[in-house]
C-alpha cells in the first residue's frame, strides 16, 4: 500500500517528468533546436521571429500537447474500465467506442468531409456505439458487466466490418492510403484547433472521473456488495462509461485509432500505486501522457518518413505487457 507522502512524491514526479519530456521533445525533429533557444521562444513568444519560432509554437508545441492529451485519455479510460468491469484485460476497445469512432472517421474520409466534419463524425459515431451497447444490453433484459462486455465485442466486430467495407469502396490511388494512415494513428496534422477539440472533452471527462474515483472503488466490488453500501450501480456505471467514451472518442477524432496504451499503462500504474483508484487514476493519466509523448518522439525521429503511432505502440506495448504479466505473477506467487 502506497503511503500518502509517497503518492504525493510520485504524483509531483510524474508532472515534472511530463514537463521535462515536453521540453525535450520541442528540441527534437528533422530541424533540431538547442534547448536554450527553445526556452527563449517559450518565454518571449512575441519578441522571437523566424522559422524556429514557427516550429516551436505552430508545429511542435500543439503536437506535443495533443500527444499528451491522447495518451492521458487512453491511460485514464483504460484504468477506469478495468476497475468498472473488474477485469485487468479490458481496454478502451472493449466498449465499442474505438471501432465506432474509427468507422465515423473512415466514412468522413471516404465522403471527402472537411477536417471539422470528419472529427464531428468520428466523435458522434463513437458515442453512438456506446448507446448501441446499452441498447443491446437492455434488449437482453440485463445490464451487468458481462452483458456490457459482450455487447461491446459485438459492436466492435460490426464496426470493424464497416471500416473494412469503407476501405474496399475507397479509391486506391488517394483515399485508401489516407484511410489506412489515419487508422494507424498519427499526430502529424496537429494544430491548436485540434488541441482545443480534444482538450475540452478530455478535461471534462477527466475531472468527472477524478471526482468519482473513490466511487469507482465501490464499482470494483461485487454488484450486490456495492448496492448494499448504497451505491446506485447502474446509474454510476453508465455515467463512468459515458466519460470514458468521451475520452476515447476525443482521442480517435484527433489522432486515429491507437491500441495498447489503454491496456498497458493501467498495469504499469497499478504496480506503482496498487489497486486504489483514488491514486491509480491520476497516475494512469500522467503516465499515459508521458508515454505518448515518447512514442510520438520516436515516430517522428527514427526515420526520415514518419512512422504511424499505432505501429510503435504495438511494438512497445506487446513486450512491455508480457513483462508486466510475468512480473506481477512472480510477485504474487509465494
């Protein structure tokens, strides 16, 4: 059990780490900038001019901010969903929002929508997917965690098939490559407009989940035990899932589908804090943001051509998750 003092130190350390990573990331890229010059541009934005200032304020800073918000959203939603469904193998894909958002984005690309309409379509279909999950569960006459998981799997498969259909119908010369690249995830088109679109739902969802984090501990109990403690299980679970859907849909809308982060980061955070969601959720938020900044740095610096984010998260996530499973098993065994 992590003591309060150690948790505060860990929390402050993660905040400082995110700031350090963001500052270092401003120096990295095809156009390298020295740290002192980056600091000058940040401290005196109105007096600095030239290409370096444009790179810092118009290219890299919005991209780093967007990467942090996306990673934080996935880490926070993954930790929350694993607690709500009482299953450490659950990730944001399980509630169908990721697949629904992916379909909304591919449909918008196929129809040639503007960037704003594309993000609106992505966001709308992500939230609609969660609504369909609850509709399927209600048609079965039950609304427990198992039924919601099965409904999410059904919707994920359905929307994945629709995404494949959009790819099949797309023009192979231009539209199909755009769809494929977007589905693999990227922050290459980041700007302050996208940062704002992502920041509003992420901040709203995060504030609500942080305020409910002690109640999420109760949702982690058996439903009968939670009801005995006076918790309105169905209403609370629905509210928490809506917040998670907001986080995931916002992330997919601005950067495409990114896997593994929502699964791996909560496990890593749980090793640091334990299972108490009052501490697990903030640590997952900051860890997810830090992780995504590092992944984006790798994506834009490893090769001359940018590597899609989803490829790197899969290449890093799979071995890290395997290590975490083995480490957790050995630590729990007598």
